[in-house]
């Protein structure tokens, strides 16, 4: 079809790129089978080919869009950029995407349109590297716009940054616990969500943590002094610099 023709025409102009179509529902319908299958396929490709792990991108439309949202909110530091279309996100985890280059495309004729509008309107998108695009009326236009050469070029010129100055991570399970230079040990027993926010400011690391048993920091290269000041929920600790710093929290 015409969309497929655009896809072929565009990707033949890109050198040294592997484009893979993976089918699965990700974590929709409370199932992890699709999520595991998708991630196993990605790991198989990474182990088989010489892939630049700083430039891995994910694009999905409709059911694939839901899978895309799931992949990037659970493991935001794995991808360099993302492009979900005709779908919406799990709101408690949206802020996990603060450091991810992202486009999102939606049309008012899709079933997800009103829900997406309601959820996205509560966020100040200036905090995110996020571009929201709307298509009036025609659903077929989505297939063409998701393959827009300028958008795809912008996405594929992105590289991930494993050490951003600010990290926010919310997880409701122990299956996924790592974002950038922060790893959550586990969600506190009896709690649904574990949340951590960390910021590097004037060489110090300021952490706010809720409902987690502890966390580990892979000390970012921005922190260069021999001692590191960590402020956790208002409590200040000074420690000798180490590649990894681990902390246990009281319940």
C-alpha cells in the first residue's frame, strides 16, 4: 500500500540501519507475555548484530503504540527516542519520559483520542522533549504522517544520554527497577507504587524517594569531587566517592 511504499522509499536512504517489525501487545491486557517476547527479540538482534546501543528507537501505531508506551515508560534509558501513535499512556509513569526524545501522533477519529487529550493536558510539556501531533478526521493520514521523513530523521539523529542531570522514575512492580543512573531495590511491601526523583545540583545529589526499600546510584560523571554529598528526603550524607553508592531506607 501507499504507506508501505513510503516506508521502503525512506528506509532505503538510511545506511547501516536495521528496521525490525515485532508483533505483540506489550503489557496491555495485564499480560507480560507480549512484553517478554518483544524484549527477547530485541536482545536477540543486539546479540546477533553490531548495534550502536546509544541509538535504539521504537515506533508503534495503535496496538503497537500501546506497546511502545509500555516499553519506554518501563525502561526509558534503554531507548534513544520513541514515536507512539494512536494510543495513550499509563499516566503514573509518564514522567519517567522526562529525558527521552519523543513524538506522539493522534487523530480525533481514533478511539484513544479523547483519553489521550485528557491525560496529556495535565502536563507541562516544556519539561519534556516531546512533540505532540494531531490529525483531524482521517485515520488514513496517520499511516502517512507516522512515516514523515523529517520526523523520522529527527528521531534517528538522537542518541540516549545515560547520565541526565534529573531522573524521575515510578514503578509499580519489581520487574522493572532501573532508569538511567538510578536503580530501585524494591517497592516497599504493601505499597503499589515506588517513586524516586534525583537531581545533580552544584555537585550534590538530591534524592526524594517514596515507598521503596532503597536504591543504588551509578555515580554520574558530573560528580567529580573526592567526596559526594547525598541529600535523601532532606537528610544530608557525605560519602567518599565510589562508582556505585547504595542506600537502604527505613519503611
